[in-house]
């Protein structure tokens, strides 16, 4: 069943799930029980937005579905990118890493 938007004079907008046949009939407000008329809510107007805000919205929407991965360039001596152990990294015979100069709950970078 589809949802429709209604506007109560006292409590503002609310949505209600109703059949298509009932969509234009007044719906009772869930707060006070008075009949409320159906309203048509439009999407925000992106054409009137400043360019930077529109670009920010587009970037957020794009990253919601296709997140960009951070580049793995941490500079010279980084043990995760170069494959060489860094000066703060100790490598055991089994290949496991330890960070003796760091606190155990800290991330290495």
C-alpha cells in the first residue's frame, strides 16, 4: 500500500499508508484526530542551490553507492605500502607484526 503526505493545521505534516482509492480523502491526524488534507510534497530544488552545495550533495550521493578508497601512500618508511618493515615495526619469524613502541590499542598510522 502506498504512503501519502497529509498536513494537520495543529501538528504539521505526517504520512499515512492508504489505498489509492482513499488517497484524496481527508485523513485523521495521529496526534489530535482532526481531519487533515493531502498535500503534494516536492523534492528540494537543486537548480536554485549554490554551486558548492549542489556539488557537495552530488558527491555525497555518489559516495553512498561507490565509495572512493583512500590512496595507500603514507610516505617513506611506511611498512604497509612498501612491504618493508618500518622502524617502529618488529616482524616475528612467522610473519606477524608487532609495534613495540606503540600502545597495543593504537593503530599503526
